[in-house]
C-alpha cells in the first residue's frame, strides 16, 4: 500500500525534473543566441563602418548635391576637376566604406568573389536577371541608346582628346562600374554571414542590398513606376543570389559596367 502511494509522487517528481531540465536547456539556448560570437562581432563592426561612412558621404551629398551637379555640368570648366568631383562623391557613397574595412581587416578584394572560377556563369546568370529591366527600359521609351561607361562629363572627355578620353573612361569604369557593383557584393556577403538563412531562394544579404539599391534611386508610385520597381528588384536580387550560389562577384561588376549605367 505504501508503494502504491509513493509511485504517483515519484512520477510527479520525475516530470518536474524533466520540465526543469527542458527549461534550463531553453534558457541556455536563448543565452547563446544573445551572446555574439567573435565572428559576429567582427561582422557587426564591418557593417557599421560601411554604414557610417556611406551615410556621412550621402549626407554631405544631400547638402551640396545641387551645387556639385551644376559644377560637374558646367562645360566652361576643365573636365578633370569636374570628373574628380563626381568620382569622389560616387566612390564615397559606394566604395570607400568597403575599402576601409578591407584595409582595417587586412583582407583582399579577391576574398569576396573576384576570381576566375564560375565567372562566366555569374555574368550570364546576372544578364538573365536583368532582362526584364532591360525590356522595361526599351518598351517604356526610356532607351536612348546603349552607352556603357557614360556619365554626365563623358561627352567633354571625348572632346578633350584621345588620351583624356581613355584615362577618364578608365576612372569611370573603376568608380561607376567596378566599385558600385562590387560594393553590393561585399555588403551582401557580410549581411549573409551575420544573418544566415537556410532558404534556397531567400537571403538576407541579397534582400538588404536590393532594398538599399532601390531606396537610393527615385521611386514613382504610378503603374510604370511599379513595373520599374519590380524589374529593378528582380535584377538586383537575382544578381546577388547568383553571386551567392556561384561565390563569384564578377557578375555584379559586369552589371554595373555594361547594363545598369549603360542603358
């Protein structure tokens, strides 16, 4: 009889012990999630460095942008200072941040997908992702000719002679092509490593950089504007997902050299 009375108490005690252990396990898991690893802390610092540099330069542009654009368009001024002024601002917004992080961390640009392996696949996949946006530009009547490596001072570079045109075009390619595209690739990689996802078609780095790219450009809420927004999202998000799966960033660079800034 005594054993019969004891058994329920033993079972109850066992259940309480199991529940207590589960609770302790959950608390430990939550604590692990809150405590950042060394790599997560490094990624946080990297992202904050890029964000602070980018926003500082963008705020400066917000204050002097109109005057700077007027200066850069003034054909009576020598083309070189106008080119350097525009290039400096562009590089400050898309390029300076990742360069400072690489210098601070003593890492090479090649660590972020600038390699031969899968480069053809990355480029071809990126071009496919941009096809809807290219079609929108053409069908909406916005296409005025294919002009790769062309910015506001490009006509004056061509008028200044062959050597000036070559040197100036090289600067345009580096700043508006290489760094603008590579900037997306590096930031996307940092965000993806800091906030990894298991989805095959979803990636936090690709999403954040796509939204960043959209927000840094004019948005219109009429029907053509919504189509533009949708095709831009497909182009940028697809480009960055291609970079993720190929582990190659040349597709991003190609897109900004020969598509984004050319149509």
